[in-house]
C-alpha cells in the first residue's frame, strides 16, 4: 500500500485553508496551474463546476480556492478567504456556473479565461489529498498530473517546430521522458506536452519561447 504514495503529505494531506483537501487545496492548485498556463491576469473567468464541486462549492470554499489560485495563491495562503474581493479589486469578473451534466470525475471544474480577444479553456480535477490533474486544454485531451517536471508548449502547427523544440532539449542535455503532440487541425493551434527527467529545467523556458511559431511555454515542477 505504501507504494501508492510519494510522501507523507500524500497520506495526511496538505497544509491548507478550508475543510476539505479536494475542495480547497486541490481547487487552489487547479486555479494556480490554470493561471500559469494562461500566463497573465485575465479580464474575466467563467468557472463551470460539476457534480460534487457544483453541489458544495460555496460551503466547502471551492469558490474562494479556485479564485485564490487564479490570483497566484497557495492553498495555505491566509488571503485565500478574501480572494473574491481581491479579484474584484483587480477588475477581474468572476462567474460561477454549476452544471447538471455528469462529468468524468466528481471534483471537476472547467475554467474559461478571457483577456481582450484571447480565450483559453482548461479542465481540471481534484483527485484527493490536494493532488490534481489537468485533463483538457482548449479542447485537447491530456493527462497532466503535475507529479513530473513538465513543459506545456502552445504553438502553430508548422513544419520544423517539433524538431526545433526537441533539438533544443538535446542541446541543453535535458532528457525527454514522454512527449505528446496534438493539434486542432493542419496549420492551426497545436500543443506539445513534454515530461522531462530534470527538475531544474526551467531555464529552458525562455529559449523555447524564441523558437519560431511557439506562442507560449509553461513549466511545472
């Protein structure tokens, strides 16, 4: 049984504000990961809540946790309880939409962020003990569990982008463990999810951002 857990924190749960690790710690981490992928403060966020999240999001603090994460807060941040007011003060419009549809997981949320003409949709699930997974990004199915150093590269589907990206990892002597590539359609938006062995790989982000046709790069350790 011990092999299921990576550390004692997977058993006793994280330090957090709120009654439930799934509904608060996990929600805050989803919000923060979504904000990191988006890369900037949004003008508005629509938050679609499913199943357990939809039923208890106010009582269990899921609402303040998700917004706190969007503001960059950790689950144990003392400001978490004021996240809705802080978002309002920053001019971010927040809308919560409880959904009646069944979801793949009982603690599932889809967050739709907007900034000017730019829109991004991310679906995350809280799997317990503060642990999370990102299951969809702008319609792309994925399995991002945040347990491995991972790059998310959003780019235009053009010849040479993947080759130039992997060549950069080779030049920096960073080994790729797994790599998933998907796209909307030929010549449109595409995403690379690259898991690497080296936790100290964040220095590559700026180099990746200079690769032609790469739109954004996020690194999660």
